[in-house]
C-alpha cells in the first residue's frame, strides 16, 4: 500500500469515527476533505469531486474545498482537451452526490 492509499485509509477511519462518536462530529468535514485529497493523489477526480461537494454540504463556503474543486475542474478540462484531440466524446456530469 502506497502513501495515497494509506492516507485514504486513515481519513476513512477518521470519517467513520466522526459518524460514530458525537465528540468527533466537528471533524467530519475535514476528514471528508482528506478523503478528497487522497483521491486526487490516486487520480480519482470524480470521486474526489464528490468528496469535496459533501464537505461543502457540511461546511458551506470552506475555502479549501472550493479551491480543490477548482483544481479538479481545471485539470479535468485539460484531460478532456487531450481526448477531444483524439475525437473522443466525454460527458462530464458535475451534479453528483457523495456516498460513503
């Protein structure tokens, strides 16, 4: 297991604790952002985007989540541009729901 996978596992544990124990509730949004960051490192941009959207549902206006969503969408555009050169059509649905 590499570093991104270990990070993802740690943030998933933190998320699970935040849902299990009321005292850990304040850390739920940050654990979800950590999941999102790990997913970016794993090049799982769609899943990362859903994580940051879920984080924003808990903490609207969080600058970290907003910046990471911008990063994801800018990088996705670069990927789509590369595919368009090869005449491959890609449908990008940004209306997603995060499921844990």
